[in-house]
């Protein structure tokens, strides 16, 4: 059974996911998310982070980290961006 704290944690995660979905760069490519322990996995389709210029990649990850500011209180310590099809890790952000 869910406790109020776990419901609040899920709410914080959903607010964060909504902020990604509103992103013009990543929003339409986010397919799903999964919490595994203290790691939040974000699965993207056709999101070639390796082809982004360094400045664009750093700006995107910086905004992601800023949006994730409340996640440590939800038990999240790391965000991993992964490819939906291959499960390959695209980036890791420590909070």
C-alpha cells in the first residue's frame, strides 16, 4: 500500500516529468520513465545527445538538473537518460 510520503514523492517525479514534456527539444521524444531505487531512468526515442554540440548538451543537462531540484527529497539521487530501443545510456546527472 502506498503511504502519503510515497504518493508525494511520485507527485514530485510527475511534476519533473511534465517539465521535460514541455521542453521543445526533448518533450516529444520522452517515451517513459522508471524509478529504480534512487535512480530515475528517462527513456527517449531518437534523441541523439552524442550529436549535440557540447554547449547545447551542457545547456540541456543544466536545465534538466535545475528542473530536478526537488527530486532528492523524493529519494532520487541520479537521473539517467537512455535510448528507448537499445537501453544505451545517453547521459547521467547526479543530483
